[in-house]
């Protein structure tokens, strides 16, 4: 219940302050959020595993949209932002 309140009010209160006031650890809150994301992943409009050809088509489209200014890190972030989940993680 406390973690849900913190999550709902992250725009109003800093997470560290909310955790301190509610008597929970910030690391516990973040661990709970991570666990929640793993248990209930967002449904994506696009399939998680794309064929190489389909992924390449999306990469080329993004590259053309940004006038060939993005390198692989920004293109990877853009793919994630659009809901695609390539096999490689984004750190």
C-alpha cells in the first residue's frame, strides 16, 4: 500500500523523501517496482521478437526520420520508446 502511494505521487514528492516519511527503504521501493514490471510486463503493440529483416526496416525508417544523425545508441533508445524490444538490453 505504501509503495502504491509513492508510485502515484512521484510527480509531487521525491521518492527518497516519501520513503523516509512512510518508513520504507528506497531500495525496497525500487526492488518492488522492478519485480512488478517483471510480473506484469506492458503489452506491446508490436511483437517482442522481430525478424532481422523487420528490425532492419524499422532501423532504416528511424535513421531516415532523423536525417541520418542518430547512431546506434539513440536508435536503440528510439526502438525501445516505440515499443520494440530487440534481443539486446538497453542500459
